[in-house]
C-alpha cells in the first residue's frame, strides 16, 4: 500500500509541475505578444489622432481669420441689392428690357414678397410669362444669369403653340423667379 501512495504522490506532483510550466509558458507568450506590437500600434494611432487634431485646429483658425472678410462680402452683397422702395419698378423694367432684347413678348409679371426673419432682406417671388421663340427664351434666361441683380430661376413651365407649323411655333413659358431686396 505504501507503494501506491508514492505513485499517486508522484502523479499529482508531476501534474502540478506540468500545470505550472504551462501557466509560465502562456504568461511568457502573452507578454511577448502584447509587448511586441502594442507600443508601435499605439504610437501610430496617437500620431494619427494628433495630426487630425492639428488639422482641425488649423482649419478653425483659418475660418476665424476669414470671418471679417466674409462679413464684409455679405454686407457688400446686401448693399448691391435693390432697395425695396424702388426694387419692384427696377426689376419690372429690367425684365421688360431683357424680353425686348431677346425678341420675346413679356405678357405678364406678378410679384409676391416674403420677409426673411433676422435679416434686412426680403425675398420676392416673380411669376413672369413670356412668349416667343425657343432661342429667345434661352437668350432671356442668359440675360437673367448675367444681370448685376440676383435672380434665381426656380421653375419653368413651357407650352408650345400647336397651331403653328412644326419647328416654327412660339413657346409660352411661365417662369418662377426669385430675387431679393434690401429693406433698410
């Protein structure tokens, strides 16, 4: 019986030694794995984040320096708009002149104003109906684009004249145009 006890004891001791050796081997492997790659990866990530933050700071400083110039440009733009007191007649005259120069007949025009809150500007929606050739309509739109006043063509609705021969008929175009007037 004594012989069985020493054999058991040796087996247990051998098992404990094997477990301790495996634990030491796994600890060394884990330490090598974590220390070999982590500092370089961490450094690369930190360097990239630092560079991104520096770029953000540089953009913010650039924007901050440009704010007075942008404000001045906005003020100049507002001053270039027609005043509300004379804007309607000025725009009406300009649309009539552009239509005549383009060979179109300006059949009607109507204005609808809307105030823009917080600004010294009002938005004016214009509905104009012109009749003439397709080329004249293109010249009219080109004239609006090249005008010193601000015009935004929001929509066009064209209708051909079915009574004319193909290719020679007149086009009736309803235009929805937006412009702006300064109020003070």
